[in-house]
C-alpha cells in the first residue's frame, strides 16, 4: 500500500498529505523502531510514518488503529475539516480506484 500511495495517489494529488501507520512484522509481532526505520529506508517511502506499538491489540486508546477503529489494509481519507470521508479495507485495484475517486472529489 505504501508504494501505491507514494507512486500513484501522491503524484495525482500533490496537495494531499499522506500519513501511514506501521503496525507489525508478519502476523503477530509488534514492530520496533529499528525495524520500522529499516523498512522505510529500504522502500524509499517519503511520506510520514507512525509506529503503532500497541498492535496487535488495537483496542487500547493508545493504539492508532484502536482509536480510529481500523483493521489492517484500511485506508481512511479525511477532508480539510478532519471529517472522515472514506474508510474501507482496500485490498485490490477496485478499492484503490475508489480511493482515487474520493481524492479527486476533495477540494
């Protein structure tokens, strides 16, 4: 998802700010700072990344995913007033196209 956001969404919508939460390694292990930094460097991601150290128990108020009620591969889009205008589990091109459609409708 990170590469798609950076390579597709950002160039088409340069005024949109991308922020991504990095949650885990594999299926169960919370990610540590060193692993997160290595992954960001390796992939060349330039948008801001947050580390959600509470995952995989995202029910605590300290969890980014818990606070927003998110699951893995969820994308949320908020407008300038911080109102959520899109929230969906995106796993295929159809979902990615829906995200681009929502971004195109933002003013």
